[in-house]
């Protein structure tokens, strides 16, 4: 067995240390994080407790230690390739630091992007820009405005801040949506470049999967909460849905080994979801936004994202499980348990819109984003991380974060149809 302490320590050093040339970027346009960092209560993500350490890995079985060490080796090597490529660009373009990419709040394939639209020159131009922002590792970052310009030498793949981070990620629909876009563009007008980029993106996602079947938020891994098994905003379920399509032949240019690997990855990812479902006093409930990558217990992320059960991410997980074409009894049991929890925790007489919570007697049910494990009380926090039970006590995090959601109503409607052909299993798991 390779020395786990040396391998993991080296990776942690790479993930947290300042790299030559490539780590500092110039501003590439206005984005909300610029003002957020000026708040007195702002806390860096790297203030959180490391989730993957040599000491923790050493508690695993010898075979799991070998698997994790091999994963760390691949992650470290990929990070080195990425940063070396950027450093070459900086030297060639005679720059001392990166230029931040143009910022936008989100990117996804919109309903307005019809088959006819994908055949237009506008769509092809955006596809070309997306190609230019694919990182050497095969993935994409987030918050990049693909309507502006192709990435220039020395320009970052990321737009939110001025450090080498989020390169690449599955957060905010990143990587999976770029793959979807390029696949649509290729269907409208075949281009081997698009096909090659999709294949590289699939390889990136396959490589990012943890030995236990979970997925980190960022790969190559960066440390802090990014290394958690991440369900936040549908990160894991987005990947699993894409893998299902790959395995089923939805990407005809994907290689046969990729299709087989994707099928295996779906099984492993589903098992990760099932293993992470939180049990409270012997009863399965729901999931957190992120889970410890070793113990799979729900854990915290950013200072205001407390360890909890979450209605939005649990709804997305349940929808993913219900679209499994051949769910086994354990999957069906998990769905019923999660649905039971969603049905037990809605809030009535409240309306939430525009980051404002008001009383409204006839309002449809809403759900809190985060629930305290064990009590099912809605919780929240400001950037100081102090747990609150009263929305009115929110200050610097009242706006800009969705503390309530109606999405579980859609999940319950889907379940009403799904349950007609999937009866609740008798007995336990």
C-alpha cells in the first residue's frame, strides 16, 4: 500500500497553497461576491474543518485506503496539469496574473433554446465560446457568461472571484449543462469538436466520482466543504441523470467503455444516496445539502449552510430515484421514507417571494430550506453561522439565498403517479 499520509498531505498542500503565476486574477466584470467580501461577517470557505485528512483516511480498511489514495493521486496530477497549462498561457501572453472571466449569475439550457434555435449562428457562436472555456481537465467552471467572447490566453475559466478555484465543478449545474448544450448544438449541426468536448466532459465526471460513489462539489478536489458528498442544488443528481443517458446510448459518440462506466457509476452513485439518507431514531428521513465524504453524515458547508435536513435537495434526490427505470426494493423504500418526511414538514399560511416571507392564509404549502435534525424545526443563519429559528432575525443573509421553497409540491405530485406502480415494500430496508 502506498503511504496514505504522504499522498493526502501533498494533495491538501496543493489544494490550499498559492500556486505560481496562476492564482491571482484581475477583475473580469461586476459580480455580487465583490461586495459580499466587504461585509464584516464574511467568512472564507476555508475556515471550515477539513473533511479529508490523512488521519481520517487511515481509519478506513486497507482496500479503501488504496482506493482513496489512487483517487488523490489522480486529482493531484490533474490539478498539476491544469495549473501548468495556465502558467504556460500566462508566460506566452506576457501576463503576471489571470484575467477573470465575464460573470453571469447562471448558465443552463433554457426552454427558449429550441431545436430551431440550436441551428442558428447565435447558438453556434455560444457553443464555440463554451468550447473555449472547457478546462484541460475536461470540466467547466461556473458563473461564466458564454455570450461575451471566447476565452483568451491567460483568461481564467472562472468568473466569481480572483483565485484559482472552482476549476472545474458540478455546482450551479456546471459541466452537466455545458455537455447538454453542446450535445444539442451537435444534433442541430454535427461538429466533431462538440462530440470530442462532450466525451471529455463525460470522462471528467467519471473521474470525479469518489471511491464510495459520491461526488465532490469541485474536482480536482480543493479542500474545505467542497470535498463533501454534495447534493446541494442538485449537483449529484444532475450527474447521475446524465450518466443514465450515457449508459442508455443517448450520446451516440460516447465510447462503449464510457457507457459501461456510466452504468456502473449510476449504481455506485445511487448506493451513495441510499447510504447517506439520514436515520432519526431508527426512521429514515431525508438528506442534507452535503454529507461527510467518509461517514456520510449530514454536515455543514458555508457558514450559513448548517448541518441539517433539506427539503429542496431531498426533493431533487427523490425525483432522481423515482426516474430510475428499474428501482430495487431499497430504492423504493428510500423514496417512501423521504416522501413521508416531506409530507410531515410543510409550512402553511406563509408566502415567500422576492426573499420576503409574509403571512397569507390561503397560500399553498411551502417548505423551509433547512430543518434541524431530530426536531424538524426550520433553521437558518447569517454569515456568522449562529443557528436561528426566526426568519425575522436574518440580516446579511436575508436576501440572496432561498430559505423557503415550493419544489417539494412538484415532487409529491410526481410521487402520486409513481406510487401507482411502485407499492411500499413490506418490512424495513
